[in-house]
C-alpha cells in the first residue's frame, strides 16, 4: 500500500494584528462634525417652519432641501465612523 507524504510542519502563518491598528482610528474631527450637522439640519428645518418661511434664508421651500442636505452630509460622515 502506498504511503502518503507527510505534511510540511513549517507552514507559513500570517501574523495576526493583535496590537492597535493605526489605520482604523477615526479622525478627531469626524464625530463632532457629524453631530453638529445632525443638529444644524433639523434646527434649520424647524426654524423655517416656526418663522413661516421667512428665515433662515429667503429661498422659499429650498430651505427644506438645505436642512436635509445637512442631515445627509452627517449620515455620509457617520458611514465612515468605525
């Protein structure tokens, strides 16, 4: 009967990154910027409704788009948060 070859015991194993990985840290500005945008967006829309479309800018219903753009930018930033 044929004898199988023995497996080489010196197989390379990739090292685990057990230390603190450098490239997974968040930038210091990311979370404060996202939270600020999440506060400014609804505040913009609420100001628009409370002032009966006179404030914050005289651009009519486009103020809603501006408020939602602030919130969308915050959500885009939060997708990069680790």
